[in-house]
């Protein structure tokens, strides 16, 4: 039985704000004993697109409630329900306990500079290292074994959850969400293209920034620091400028993010809707 629930949405999305109000009224009218609170919720009802769900997963990862996504954005691949006409029917199932919890793997990245760790960040979808306006030379190793040399835009390490996001745009493979693994995909390598590699979950990927032309064409809004090569986690969280010689270590975290799902085979249904499969 749900006792504590939080509603999460972005204030700059009018549809999400509208649905946030509707859901609040619906819960108060139908489940007056349920406490709406951002502190230690059992379930977070997130109204928005995939970016909003990623934000909710990051914001509420401690104490790790189940995320229940209602799509009011564009893609909605992570959402539990994508059609607004089904929202209240889905909410009734949620409050009756007619859902199952799907646990999704997260990854973390540590950035080391001159022997000192300067960044520690998590991602549900992917971590990318890239020079958006130029070239970067990267060396990639898996468990200490040199694997790939990249001379291009960059590289990303994605989870199975993130395989249908930026990884897919870079022609990486789609991975079923219940497979706990990582996917290494290059981004516009000017060398002979290397296929993506699916990596077992207990391995560590190490990426070293070898060289790039320092021009400072990008300025990070929060800090004002000029940048060329960037590391980003998910939707631009933990955006930071990288320097030559920086080493990025990426591996899984112990935390599994929980998503509330209403039907089995939802992943395949999502693929059918997204790609028009028949």
C-alpha cells in the first residue's frame, strides 16, 4: 500500500505543470491518506519526457523509490505510460499495487587529473567524452587492456537503458533493458569505424585524453570555464571541461534504479511504437 508519494515535473513544461496539478487533485480526492512529500517517497510520479525521468532518477536515488513515468514530452521511451488518455487508468493500477518493479543498472565515472580525483558522477543512460566542435584523440582500455584508439568527436559508455538514446543515434546496438551491461560506442571516429562492444557489467572502462587542439570555443554556463573536450552524464549533468592527460574510469554502481511498469513486454511495445515495427 502506497503511503508516501512524490510528484516530479519541470516548471518550464506547461503540459507537465498541468498534469502535476491534475494528479495532485486526483490523489487528494481518491487517496486522501497518501502523503505527498519529496522526503522518502515510495514512488515518484514523474510527468515529462525522458529527460525529466532521468532527472527524477538522479534526484531521488537516495532512498531509491520506484519511478513511475507519465510522458508529457516528446520521446517518452522511459515512461511507464505514453498516452495521456491512459494516465488516470494507469494511476489506478499503480495505487492498487498492480505493477512490477524493473531494476536498471547505473554507471559511474571518476575523472583523474595528475593523480587526483576531481569528479565522481553517476548516469542511468550514458557517459560521454567528446569535442563537439573539433577533434580529440582518446585511448580506451578495458580492465587495463588497450582496446581502441579514437581520433574523432569522442566516445560514450552507455547502459542497456541508454542503448535506445544517444547510443542508438550513434548507431550503437539496442540492448534489452534487463541485461546488466555496458556498451562502448565511438562518436564519429575518423579512423576506420570500429563496431560497438558490449561489455560485461563487472568490467572497468578507462579512457585517457591524449590530445586535442586547445581553442576554448565552448564556455560552460555554470562556471564560465572555456572548454573544448567535455564529459557529460545523461542529460548534461556533471558537465565538465577535460584536459590533456585526464583519465576517466567508468564502471557500474551498486545502485539499481527502480522503475514501475504496468505490463510485461512493454519494452517491445515501445520499440514497435518508436520505430513503426509491424
